[in-house]
């Protein structure tokens, strides 16, 4: 897996349990995506797909279902797009059991059955492996292994794209994590080609959707998403993504658009005003071009 593919995967699949209302009828949940949440969710989903050319006629997309709030919504968005959109594509919904407690696994299956999401559920025992080999940084290694497993399953099902449920907040948090803790300026890209699985492309169609809108949709629909459910991560007290999330929340009190500016910074990099950059694994310094006219 390339460095670019690793950007921002720490913490992927980990969710916070959200208090839920009484579960709404499925037809009302599906209708709300197009009607109630048209501006905040549906339009941003469609815009992300169009802006970054994430979907083409003839694609077969493996939609990764962790059971968390993001992936459950993404699955329904893809179903609605297939029903109402103009692009002709096929879907497979893949759900990995990395070693869930039986009750967690039952909740995942129950949610998917109720929401009419026909999942391919398979076991990987990743939690057990992580507990043995990566106790210091379990979230990073877990996410990396889950990614590889999902790629392999998508390829097995004949898919050419793997869709993950990362959203707008994941993007800006990843940007700051790389700046503060890795000393590099990298962001979470909306799509990238797999380095180890030929013909497969990873896409993030929820790139523009805000986490609070996903939470609102989940709460109002009465869906109870899975949490991380990882006993290895539960032993750890430090979570850099949570710290960054809290920092952004505090900064927004003084500057409401701080998150938008962080997002835009990755689109407006001025090569003439940075010390160095990396392209195709080769590092460059601005001094290489300093004396050029």
C-alpha cells in the first residue's frame, strides 16, 4: 500500500454511538435523503461525484459497510443514486467482521436488513492480529489491514472501485494531523488508484458532506450505528483525531469558516511560496529553481 493510500486511515471505521429516536419506516428514511436532506447531504454527495469524476457508466462499486453512521448513509445514497441518477453502474455492499462481539455483529446485520442493504459479510479476525502485533498504534495498523482486506474482497467480486465513507470533517482533520504530528502537508484525496490491486480505484463520495449532518440524519432516522467495537483501541487513552476534532471545534468559536479554509488550503497550494515538495517519491527544494529567470 502506498503512502498516499495510507493518508488519514488511522481511526477509519471507528464511530461514536449516537442516541437514537424510534426507528422510522424505511420508505420515510429513503424519502428524507432526497427531500429533507437534499441540500445538506444529497446535493453534496452528487456534487462530490461530479467534481472529482468518481463514477462512470459501467462501473461496479464495492461499497464498504463498517456499520457506522457514515457507511450506512453512504450505502443508502448509492442506492438512491442508482434509482434516480443518470449514470449506469452496479453495486456490491461488503461488510467485514474483524472480530466483533456477537451482539455487535447482530446489530450490524439487523441495521442492514432493515435498511435493505444486501451485504456480503465476511470474517477477517483483524482485531486478534492487531492485539498481537500493534498494541502501541492499533488504529493505524487496523485501518491499514482493513483497507487491504476490503480491496481484496472488492476485487474478488469483480468491482473496479471501492467506496469508503470518509466525509468533509475527516478530510480537514487528516490535513491537520499530518501537519501537527507528521510534519508534512498531505490531505485525504477524493480518489486514488490502488498500488497493490491492479484496476481498482478508491473513491470517497461523501467528501463534501459534514459530519454533523450525518449525525442528524442518523438520529432522526432512528438508526443505531456501530461504534469502533475494538477492544485493543479501548485500552488506549490517546486519540490524536479526537484531539484535532476538539481543536477545530474551539477554533470555530472565533472563526466560523476555519474548517472551510483548512479544506481550501489543499486546493490553493502556491508552489512558489513553499520550501519543498515531493512528486513521485522524489523530493524537491525551491532552491533548485531559485536562480531561474
